[in-house]
C-alpha cells in the first residue's frame, strides 16, 4: 500500500450523487450545485453541507425550504457551470436554459430537466459544520426520461457515472423497509 496525502482523503468518500438545490428568496429563484449529501435513514430525511459561501444559503436559512433536483450525466456540463457561477449576479435558470416548475409544497422551484425533484423543509442546521438537515415533503420522478444515470463527484474535478446495477434485494429483504 501507498500512504495517501491527508488533503486528498475526502476524495475516497465524496462520491455521493451531485444534486442541484433550488431556493426562492422571496423575489427570485436560484440554483446551487451540491456534492456533499447524505441520506439520514430510511425516512425521507437528508443532509447536505453548504454555508455562507453559497449565495443560496441565506434564502435556505430564512425560508427553511428548498428542492433537491437530481440531474443525470447528460447535464454534467450544466451542473458544473451552475456550481462555478454565483446567483448574486446570474439568473442560472436563464443562463443554463432550465425550466422552473412550481412546487406543490415549497416555493422553491423544481427543475423540469432533472430526473427527480424532492421538495424539502429545513428541520435543523448544525452550524458548527454547516450541515443542513432536510425532511422531504413531496417528491417527483420522470420515469420516462431516457437518461437516468446519476453523476458522482470525486472532489478533484473528476466525476463517476452510475453503471450497471446489481440486485441483491432478496438477500437483503430482512434489512429493507416494507415497500422498498
């Protein structure tokens, strides 16, 4: 084995799905790219890491809601583009030709071009680590969308794309919640 530089260790763990998080600040919509996400348990509770460095963070804190939109690999350049500009001076929906769709529960918009959208309410913010805990209140999926492979950030400017799925549901049946 070769020892790894500590400054690069996060690249071993970061590869959760890259998501787009939309917010509404009372006047305008915005989108931020987030690669630090976590499922909290089998209930619809999630966490993401963001903070004051993201323009959307103020709206997320103030209005306590957002949409987690899950893009697919065909949107990779859009996802990276969204993450490399600021909503402070850019209408990201217009710049990246994305279609905002009104949510059923929250004011933040869904993104029509994404494979799935999860409307969420903020239930906690762990300030020490800038962790935002969210509870899903509505969810939407486009099963007819041809491209469904998600993108995972490694953290060094490279990405991994979902590949072949392996079905072990029968083996794991005793550990899965009913209906999954």
